[in-house]
């Protein structure tokens, strides 16, 4: 049996100019479901830079691959463009709204009511780097980093997420603070997961 050969696109002249699909890329069906949920360009505003589907592919590649923005695959739009859209949509609450809309669609597909009747709450302390924002030490679990609180419905889809320094005890946290990038990444991951789940039916 012949050995498998890894072909690197930029080294193979027959693949020049072709885009290599990543496992995190949106399919046509997923893109068709997500596109109507994205905000329109503002009247009189700047025209959009780049292809939105490719920009989302860039954001999902970061989410699924866990790498830094500057390490994005080169066949996607510039990392700065993808980051700019991620940040704008985070600040506008787009990721959270899309998560809610897609969760409702999945629940409807499963024959469930729009709003869950029960929720499961859990928290987890995770290690974090110095650069990623606030971090602290969870005295009980002896972990330095951040604490994530999730509320999920019975099928396991995220209803709400809060992320803060692990050094802040549950009883001391002000949960009315602004949405943070870590919380938005949870919404991005759930959006990607639910798009895949909706496509399999």
C-alpha cells in the first residue's frame, strides 16, 4: 500500500490559486442559514471589505483551531479584517443573538419548545495567559486564570455564559458587566456547532 503524501498548496504548481477548504469552513447550507442573521451594512457607511463567508471561515478557523489571530491560514482574508468583524459583532451582541436564534431552530427541529423549561448551571476554572485580560487564582481549585459559568439546556446547548477572573468568588461577582471576548468565543463555538447540527437533518 503506497504511503500517503501531504501536498502543501504553495509547493504544488497544479494547485496554484486554489483555495484549500478547512474542516471549520462553512458549507453552502450553513452559509445560507447564517447569512440572514448577520447585520446589514449601515446606509451611507463604508462598503464591506472582503467576502463575509470567507471572513466567517477565518473566525471559525481561529475558534476551532485555537491559534492566535496572526497564525490564521494565508488562504483566508487578512487576520486584521477577521478580527475587526469579530470585535464589531462582539460589541454589537451579534454573536449572542445568532446563538439564541440558532438554538431556537435546533430546539424546534428536535420538537422542543422555544424556551427551555430547565437549565443546568456549572462553573469551571481554566488556566489563562497573562495577555488575555483579567485573571486570578481560584483558591478552592488552586487554578490561576479565569472562571467560566455556563447555563445549558437539557440537550446541552449554551443558554448563557459569563467569564471572569478566577480570583473573584461567585458571591462577589457583578454579572451586569459588559460582554467580553471569552464569552463571545463561547457563542461563536456554539454557532458553528449548531449550524453543523442543523445541516445533518
